[in-house]
C-alpha cells in the first residue's frame, strides 16, 4: 500500500531512504501519547462540526483498541510507515475503514509530534519526581539512624573537619530536592498544547485549540505556530534536568564506590545490591554505584545531542528534529532505573560508625577548632592559624596526635592557650559548637531532618 505521506510522489521510496527515515523503533514508545492526542483532536473536530459525530465516536473507540494492541506488542512495525503517527493511522484505517480519514484534518505530524513529546515530558517529570522522592526517603531514613555517627568531612579528599553522617547524607537530599523543583518547572512549561499549529502556519479550519488542550489536561496552548512545531526547549530542559540529577547520582555513586572499598570501609552494601566476579570468587563489587556514574555520562551525552541538533535549524520543522527521540526517551527511563536501584542500595546498606569515628583520628580534624579558640581570646585569625600550624607540625614530628599534646606544649605555641583548649578535641563537642543555620551541629541537623520528613511525607 502507498505510504500515507507520498500523495504527490510517484512510486515507492528507495529502500535505502526508508532504512534511514524509519523511526518507529524509537517513537513507537510514544503510542499512548499519540493516541490520546488523536482522540482529543477528533472529539474537538466533531464538537466544531468539522467531522461527523458518529465517525469521531468510532475513531475514538477504535483508537482505544489500537492502544491496547500497541501495549500488547501486537502492532507489527513496517519501515515504510516511518513513524508512530502513521502506524496508528494505518491501523485505525484497517479498523474503521474510510472514516479514519477524518482524523488528520487541521493537523500535521509536526504539531502532532510536538504534542506527543510534551505529553511524554509531563509524564516523564512525574515519573522522575516519584523516583527522586523514593531515593530521598531512603537517604533520610539512614540520616535519621545516624544523627550521632561522626566521620570526617573531606576537602581534596583529605580529612578536614568532623560532620555527622546525617549531615553528609542530607547534602544529597538537598541536591535531589532542587532536582524535584527543576522537574516541576520543566513540567509547568511543557504542559501546553501545540495542536492547531498545523505543519507551521495553523489551519483554515475552525479548531478549538483550548478545548483540545483541556481534554488532554494541559494548562493552555502555544502562542506561535512556527515556534510550536520547531521548538524543542521542553525536551532539552527535561534532558538537562535528567543530566543534572544524574550528575548528583554520579557523585553519590562515587562516594559509595569509595566508601565500600576495604581501604575506606565506611559502608557495606547488602548482598542483594552487590555483584560478584565471573573469575575472582571472593569479589563483592559496587556495580550499582559504578553504573550510576556511567549513566551520568549517557545523560550528559543526550543533552549535548539535543542542543547540537537544534542549534542550526532554520524555522520551522526540519526532519533533523526526529533525531530527538532516542535522547529524549532515554532520559527519564535511565534516571528512574538509577534512582530506584540506588534507593534500594542506600536503604539496605550498613554504615560502619566505628570505622568512620576512627578516621577522624585524634584531634587532627579539630585543628581549626584550636585556632578558633584563640580567636575567641582576641587573637587575629592569621596569627592563630600560624600557631596551630606549628602545633600540627610538631605533633607529626613527635608522632603524638594533636589531642595528646599537653597544656604546656600548647602554651609554647601561643601564650593565649590555656589548659581548657584540651577540651576542644572532642569531635562531638566540636559539632555542638557549630549551630549556625546549615551547619552540622546536632540541633541544626535535627531541624533539617524534621524539615525533610515533613516535605517528603506522603511523597
Ligand atoms: N517522525 C517525525 C518526527 O518525529 C514526525 C514529523 C514528520 N514530519 C514531516 N514533515 N516529515 O520528527
């Protein structure tokens, strides 16, 4: 049968062109969005008196069947039909005959695919949001269990100052919380209907664009037909939100990889979230975390693909835009898989409080506290920094930890050091002095735990 879109062309497309043009293997995943859009469109056409009501009713019912057939994998893909839109229309024709021809009045595949993508993006944002909440809840649960677990915070991956594990885990909750906000923004901007923009210049038919948009649960309609059919901002924004969230997961993944090494020993994954080796029988690997890092590379690549695809396109639609399907569809799918696997890994992981506490050493992470002790006594910070630096160098030379220096030794590094400086070398005490907003002090952390518990209640 002659493909739907070759009305003015003679004969059939060369198989080499067909092989290049076919996109059903990717955009087939949009069947549900495509069909809901068609149902809303044809119902509106009937309400406007553009097509007979009985034909519209038959089309809507038959499209439900096409949807079920797609879901059941019963639609055979035919490369000469190019994309999901023509596959749906062709199958509809088989089911209702000539009446199927009423459906495409006042519509082009250009505004159709733009709509399908916007519907997909709205749903994708919701799926990502749900999965973000699940990982945040897992992190929060561990944070609540580890309010009193202390470990070094790091800069340059060198032990720096004490923090609680709760504070450390809540840092990721903050990142993921911003990711949720981004997805909500992306969703809000995407949720308008381009239908009625036609191929590029609208239509002479009296469509009711608002009615179609409302039927699809969209907040409004696009305001420029050229822009509506060639704009891929919402796809790019979704891709960016996915890429940035993936980068956050990659950083978390990197820490899980480090922390589960024998060298760090801060954390053990449950066996259900660990992998073995095909050769080395003793191995317990953190592939879940490594895949989180690897997936981020894919997400960044997808974003760059989309940006590069659009950058030189003249208005309005160009076939290049078909290449957006793989990166667009890949984003939420890969992100949700990663979020869910990490949520399980975090939820079931064991954190080793004693090992973390031991990594804090005996006062090394509290050198800054000693300097701040002097500042409290009126010493300029630079002078205090210098004095404690000397003490630290001495402690290394003497092979005696900072917390084991005597009051007399401290006094030799600066006359303002009194015996009470020795009390500054307890990490728990150090945290109790850090109660500025956002700091790792126990009261601050408790407040943050309460804030996040409330925010995440009921998802
Ligand atoms: N499969 C196409 C795409 O995703 C649909 C639009 C085709 N339009 C066209 N004029 N060839 O971009």
